[in-house]
């Protein structure tokens, strides 16, 4: 029972066990990738000696939702490798609330804000300098 309202919480789920919020979250993150992050990617320059971003993707692991940078290594022995590195993480903490975090250089996640609605989280991603493409 939700003590603050005196009624049971109801969570709408979709066919794959996702809540309606999680389904919308995946769609909105994909829209951010398609409209904001991909267009900002520089062209790959094979002459540069460091890893370069070549694409972005949305990933989900349990209650965590990520925007990942896909990076490509410089060519070594005729081979270029790709790997993913996280740009940001949204966590579906409880019910319809989210927390927004970014990866620190230490490998730990730093929470920027918690208790956000989806719209608040998306606005923060669009406006905060940490999440610039």
C-alpha cells in the first residue's frame, strides 16, 4: 500500500515486462541519439592515432538505460576494433521516478539528479553541459 495516498500503486506493463515509462524512455533516448548525438559525430579520420566515436546506441540492462558511444580504434595490423563506452545512465529507481548519472574517470557513476520525471530527465540531458554531443 502506498501510505501517502491510501491506495495500491498500479504499474502499467507492456508485453515484454516493461512498464509504460520504460517503453517511452527507450523511445525518447533513441530519439535523442538519432536527432542530437549522431548528427554531431565527426567523420572518422583514419590518420588519427586515438579512438574515435563512430556511432551511438541505446542499451538497457535491467532498470538501467544507457546512451553509449561506439568508438573505433586506429587500424593496427589491418584491423580496427569497435567498443562501447557509456555517455549517460538513467535508472528507473521506483515507480515512475528516474535518476540521471554520468560515468566518472574512476569507473564509478556520479548521480547528477534523482527523483526526476522522464520529461525532467530529458530536459536535463538536453541542457546540461555534461551531456553535450
